[in-house]
C-alpha cells in the first residue's frame, strides 16, 4: 500500500515536515531484487518547497565519474540514523548493465538514497546494498543504475496525472553540507526530497 509511505522534507527525519504520502508505486516486474532494486513513488500531493533533481536516463557513467551520495542513514556503525548526511568524491570501481559498485560505503539506513554525478548533478544511482561494518576501509556499496530503468521512469512520469509526480528540473544536487557523512535514505520508510 503506497499510502503507508510518508514523505518528509528537511535535514532531520525527526524534525522534518511531512508533506505527502505515496499514491502509486512503480517497480520493475518480477520479484528479483538484485539488479532490479528501484522503485518510483507517485505522491498524493505536489511538493513545491523543493527543486526536483534530474534523473539520468542515458548512460553517463565513465571511469572518471565521481559521485555524491546523500541520505539519512548512520555516519558509522555506532551512530544513530535520521540526520541528512552527504559524502562526495566517491569513485566507481565496477559496473554492470544494471548496477555499479563504489569505492566507499554509505551506511545502515541509506538504502534507497540517491547518488548524484558530481559533474552533471543528475541522479545516476540508488543505494541498493552494502557491507557491514560500513566504516571499514574495505566497505563498498552497490547502487542500482537509473539509466538501466529509463522505461520504468518514463512509465511513472507518463502516468503522473495526480498532484505529485517525479522531478524533472534541477541541474545540480540538493544543497547539502559536505560533512563526510554517507548518503541515501528510504531505508526508514520515509521518502526524502
């Protein structure tokens, strides 16, 4: 039931403002998660307090691409989740047609959060899974590629006749402090704008 998804805007999950709920959920067909770990939520209400980010629908990754991950997960294995954090300069170390792996890790609670291409500002990936402990020097994360699901994104955008819909605007990632934290954030049952 998409209406159980609460959309919160702000820097902290506990103090952020609830602005919408899910109205419809778009997911890849089937029940295989690995390589298909993406969902798009159509909202029940338009959110005007944010500028939507551009989502990359064509292959833009290269060996020199660096990412900024944003999220509401933990900073490390001992900290609490819920505060928006960001980490930039993240290298891509491996990629397949549907996923890529980074050379640095996000942490628990960051699943579902975005990875922005630092050059274009477009969302190029969604945090799928990682390893524990997340602060380990050998920790890596796997992200689902947005360009691998261009048809699903277009289906969702074409079907967003409700008030919410998906974004199609900003050319740069949200203004987040480069505080060395990790990114992402749908892991708490909250969508983050």
